[in-house]
């Protein structure tokens, strides 16, 4: 069974770092593109970062320069390193997978086939 499991969420003070992990089971991430999304209370789920199977990355304007996405195919895991966190980064973070490379549409939820259950990130003092 194909499964994605996020971990690494928690409570962090503004300006602090946090690293999220997205581990895959039941399939090999090597051939998949992975997106990270987040959903704040009362808001739509939005695309945050993306990496395809060539290692090409995309980031939402709101996180450029602060977030880095990377993948370790040997561990079948994708990471989201989040630095200089702000209260507006608070939300549930989800990873999602698709077998396609998405150019220009990486931030659209409908383009992903598999989703994790999410991990809560709270940025607060």
C-alpha cells in the first residue's frame, strides 16, 4: 500500500527553524515529484514547495529564501527545511506525490495522487 508519512512538526518560536520529513512506504520516491502544502485554520490548502525527480525545485513566494526542499532517495524521504519561521507559517503541513513532473502547476492540489496525513506546525512565542 502506497503511503506518505510526515513528521517533524511542533511548536517553534518566531525566527526559529524546523525540519519536516516526508517518508514513503510501498513505493520508491525516486520516480516521483513531491509537493509540500500547508493549511491554516479557515484557509485553503496552499502549495509551499516542490521537488521533482530531477531535483528541480519550486517555492511559493511567501517562503522563498527561508524554506529549502530536498530529497534523499536512499532513505526514500523528502525534507522541508524551514528557517526564519513566522507566525503566518502556522498550519498543518502535508506532503503529496505525483508520478509526473509539474511545471507551472506544482501548487495545484488536483495534480497529486497520494497524500500524507499532515503534521502540525505552530509558530508562536
